[in-house]
C-alpha cells in the first residue's frame, strides 16, 4: 500500500522591505531608549552633585552600579522581544503578492493583514502567555526600584578643603575637615581613551588620605565644568584648594612628567606657570 506523501511546511518567507525597515526602526528607537536610560541618570547625578555651589569636584562611588539593575533588565527584555520575532520572520504588513498560511506555510499571518484567518489558541495557552507577560512586567518594575539609589552616592571635595561622603540615600556619612588629612598627594598620571585604549593622555589628580586610612581621589576630569573661566577650572581649583592644607603633608609625584601634561592639555603660558606652581616648582 502506497504511503501518503507528507505535506512539507516551509519556514517563514523572508520579511518584506517595509517590514525589515520597521523592525530596524524599532531597534533604533530601543537603542535611543538604552542610551537615555544609561546616560540620563548619570547626567542627573552630575546635576545633583554640583547643585551645592561649594562643591569643586565629585568622585562617583560604588552606588552608581545600582543603575545596572534596571538598565540590564530593560535591555534584555526589550531586545529579546525584538530579536525573537525578527529571527522568526514574523511579518508586520507582509508581502502583498504572497499567500500566507497552510498548507505550505505555518499558521502565521501579518500583524495588520486584512481578513486575517482565525488561528485557534487554547485557553491554557492564553493563560500561560498572560502569566508570563505579568511576571516579566513585575520583574521589570521591581528592577527599577534601585534606580534612585544610583543617583546620590558620591565623594565631594569642597572649597573649604573638606571632603564629604554621601551614601546611596543621599545621607552624609563622613565629613573630613581640612585638618583631618594625614597626607595629600598631588600627582601626574597617564590614562588611555578611545577604542582598545589606543590614545594616551596625561592628567593631574589629588589624593586625600586621612589618619583612619580613608582615601579619596579626585582627578582633573571630576572637577566642576566651568566654561566661563579664563583658565582651566580644575587647575585653578587645585591650586586654591592646596592652600587650605599644611605644606608639610603635601607630597608630589610625577613632577618629571609635567611637560607631557602641558602638551596633552594644550596649556597656555599662564596655565603652564600655574601647573608648575601647583607642583611646588616655583
């Protein structure tokens, strides 16, 4: 007795140009959302930290990492929701000259298809989908709870020479006056930027060490942005703040590399003079 030939069900056909365009536009919007969710809170941290006019420089602490919880959750959920239908070639408007559905194709029809055939979905399957959607939504909402905790944790260098430390609840937990520091280091350092860290730069930082062993570091990039200043704000600020401390506790490192800082930061003659003054080279 001859066997009945099996009907071959093909994979979904390639997406139309319109559908591909829509998918990639959606991905572009998601990328914008990822960018805003990441750099929006970071910018808000900057605004909060420098809202106090006495603050000259701010160093972020470990509480910033709380931002990774909502960002990663949002990224994973939304990207999976995008990539899954894209890989499965689920049509949105579909191909106008193509006949979707059985017998040759799966029971998958364009989202906005006119007179779309009814596809049976069991009640159990509907409940499962609903439960999964609710669980994912709840997880996403819970993941955003730590977001405010990522906005406040910081170490602040103030114009009176003190260093204040704030926790993730914006509560000040340490406040060291200028007289409580055992050692202050002013040093040059080299750092890299760009892809694969190909571009090398030179900078300046101040390290504050208390008798109890607390250590706070503020580099030139962490000082207040002040475009109205005739000279670099960080350079003027470091020079002024240095006067708040006993000269006996101030130590210098990397004096031999000051010329590299001058070249890298394209300092003017007046700024160069101030830089050498900052390092006790008068």
